[in-house]
C-alpha cells in the first residue's frame, strides 16, 4: 500500500485527539470514585492549594525567563534578524514559546489530576488494595495520555504550519528549557520538605512519617505534586518532543537527498502507534485483590511493549516502510526494557541490593551511605551498556541496509522506539507520587492500619517502578542527544555550505584535536556542577525549614503532645519551600546554557561537538547513578519499616531514614534534571551552530 506524509500527520492528530478523549474519560472515572471523609478532604485541599500557589509563582518566574529567551531568539536565531529573513526569526521565536507553553500545560495537567487522585486512592484503601491501585494508576494515566497526546499534536502542528525542521528544534528547545527549570524548581521544593519532615519527625522526635503534628508534612505532600507530577510531566513531554524532533530533522534531511518523504512519515507512524499502544495498555492495567502492585505495573509495561512491536511490524508491512528502521526502533525499545529491568534489580525491595543495604543500616549510617553509593555506581554499567548496544545496533542496521547517512537516523529511531510507550511510562511514574500522597492522607485522616498497610505496599511499588521509569527516560534521553549530535553536524554542514566553506565541513570529532578535547573536558564537568548546585539549593532550603519546624514545636504549646485543636502553621513551611525553590531554580540551568555558548565562542563548532559528547557521557552516568541510589535508599527504608532488620524505631530504621534523606535530592532533584540538561545543551548547540561557525576565538 502506498503512503503519504500528510496521511500519517492526520493519523497522528487523530490518535492525539483519541488520547485526549481517553484522558478525559479517565479523569471523570477518578473524579466519580467515592470520597466522604472530611479530614481527608480538608488535608487534600491544603495540598491542592499549596501546589497551586507554588506553580503560579514558579510559572510567573519562568514566563519572564522564557520571554527574555524568546526576544534573544527573535534577534539572533537562526541568524541575526538584520542580516537574514525576519520571518524565519519570528517563526523560531513563536515555536520556542509554543514549546514552553505546551510543556507548562503538561505540568499543570499532571498536578491537577494528582491532587484529586490522591484523595480517591486514600479512601479507596479502606475498601481494599485493588480499588486504591486503580484510583492511583488511572490518575497517573490521565497525565500519561494528556502529555503524550500534547507532544505528538504539538510536533505535527509545528511541522505542518512551518514545514521547517529548525522551527521544530525551536519548539523542542522551548519544551526543554521550561522542563529543565520546572523539574529543578519542583525537585528543590519537594526534597526541601521531604528531608526536613523526615529528619525532625522520624529521626529526632520518632513520630510517624505523615503525622499531622509535623509542620512540614503538608509541604512534603505538596512537593510530591509539584516535583514528581508537574515537573516530571514537563520533563517527559520534553524528552518525547526532543526524540521526535531529532528523528524528523534527520529524516527530512535524508528525504531531501533521496526524494520522497518515507523517513519523516515513518517517524510519525511509529510515534502515533506508540501512543495508540499506550492507550490500549492503560485499559489492560489491572490487579487482583491479593496481587502484587509492582508486578501489575511491570506486566502492563511489557504488554504495551508487545502491542507496539506487533502494530509497528504490521504498519511497516502494510505501508511498505523500511524494515531496517523498524529493527532500529525495536532495538531501542528492547534495550529500554532491559535497562528498566536492571534498574528494578537495584531498587526493588524484593532483590538482594536492598537487603544488603538494610543489613548495613544495622551497623551505622556511614555503612548505609557507602553501600548505597556502591550499588548505585554498579547499576550504571548495565544501563550504559544497554544505551551503547542500542546506539551501535541501530546505527549498524540502518547504515548497512539503507546506505550512508542513515546510521544516525537509525539511532534517532531507536530513541523514538525507546520512548514509543512513554504514555505508559508516564502513567506508571505519576502513579508513584499519587499513592505516596494517598499514604499520607490515610495517616492524617486516621483511616486505619489496614488502609495504611495497603498504601504502604502501593507506595513501595511506586518507588520501585519510578526507578525503572527514570532509568527508561534517562536512557532515551541519551539516545536522543546522540541523535541531536547528528542534527548538530547536519545544521553545521548546511550553514557551512551557505558560507562557502564546503559541502562536508564537519564529519565527526577527533578527540586528539585540542579544540575537541577542550570541549569534551568542559562538557563532562557540567553535570556534576549542575547536580551540586541543585543539591546545595535543597541543602540551604532544608536548613531554613528545619529551623522553622523547631521553632513551631518550641513555641506552639501542645503541638508536640498532639493536644486536640492544636494545629501547626503548615503555610510557613510551604512558603519557605516555595521561596527557596524559586530562588534556586534558575542559576543551575542558566550555568549549563551559558557554558555551551562560552565554549562555542571560544572553540567554535569543533569544541561544541566535544562539549556535547562529554556532557552526554558524564550526564548519563551521573543521572543513572543518582536515580538508582536514591531509589535503593528509599526502598531500603520502607523494607525496614515493613518489619525487617529491626523494624520501625530501631537504629537500623534511623540509619535507613538518613540514607533516604541523602537519596532524596539524588533521585528527585538532580538525577532526573540531568537528562533534561543534556537535551537543552544539545538543542542550544544545534540552534546556535551558525553563529559559532561565523564567530569563534580559535575555531
């Protein structure tokens, strides 16, 4: 059967609309679940109001930042506005703003449903584990459907309206830059509150995790929404857009060379089928009353993966699409699954690493930290091998069977394949903070020990699956930025040809070239500095909040004893977390962007190529290490709380809480922000490549 690019674009729009319809149905289903407990409703409203307050302040700050960047883009990209075609600069600036707006909406959708689903999942726990699981999962699925539908729709519309792949990179940059700051800000907020609540509540006063006497407890629950839902929604929106943008940019370039539109059409076909597979997968998600929630979530991912593989093979056959590209996409998806399994091994409380760290907790906090860091570092190897195999395998398949120039396109399609079921990945990821909030609401609403046991089980599954989905998204970001490296080379060569510098000005990067090596070293140093800046932000903010908690316990009579009618000043802690996060969120991201520009102006395109390469390798190592270490410590704490190695209140438990406190900014602030940082750096390099080609000190 013959195909047409327009057909696949229209089909993508139809599937995106279907995803929005699914999201709406799921939203209504969650909303209709019974909830009548006044205390739970009251606390749920406090959480919702706190999350809305933070998000409004954060987005106001980011609106100013994005407006300033849009003005700079208008003036200088793709070239100085006074030298080129002003319309191109206007299109680029508008595409950037549209990407930022879509990314922001993704965050708002995630937070909105989370603040409803947490209440429903909490009360459902009084009826059993199945209804509580379904409320949490379907709440997360609303976000999955809306975010991926929005990303696919945005990419299709930008390309259809502009017919300009550079504008598509601008759209991706808008999504990435907002996601970078939203994830960083949300991560700083959530971990400020989480660390403060745990250290004062659990370690100092030995009160339960979500005890309503703790002044930081509402801020902690707010943080789950603004960091793990709103921030993560923007983050995965960005990853999905970036993978499609890189693939379409290279696919369109190959189509111009060879004629036709088969490569671009294939990207849209596979992306649409990925979203369709996730829609089907969402409705197959279920668990029995005596079932295992971790197994239910993982099985659903495997089912969706199988559906995607079958449907894409069928589409490739029916529409006569290139089979090597299908194999490249499938390699990416399978490697993503393997990386997820590896992350599961190092973070699941049923596996050996968690048990070994729990044993270390019996000895002392130093051994808790040493063992957690060691296993976190070990977890990097299988994931990095998976990324390497996916890149190598997809490159070889595409290059050998389709010809020169297709290798990098194969890698970009492996990234599309790895992110093809991102709707399911987001659903699983958003489930985590929803059931974490539900657990807090059960305790604060005094819904009983059975409900608390159920939500503890669901929360533990959420932590395990979150580690898997983070590994999945980090790996996909790695493949995407390798593809963006190809897009960077392509952009440089197009500009070089226009400047009369030759047709193949840039073919690769020789590390013995001092300019490339200079960029490589600087690029590799950015992720650790970026991580340190974010975690120091959490450190400073948490110290301020701990002082406030101490003040309240000291000055509010009867608070520590839990006298009836005595309520802490929750809003003070929310205010500290909000102001600190807003203050700290810009510097780290701005540092990464400015470093890219500085290296470009010093060493030109060769140095920037080295910079991107070093940033990718270093960034992936740090992101995987911190994500898995944090997940490992978190589940070690929960494993001990379940009655193992001394149980709650023991020295091992206190040491487990300390490990979890160290791991919190690892897994929820710095780690997941790094994959967005390497995407932003790669997009900045591609968009400014023409400028570096024309102006550099040594290039």
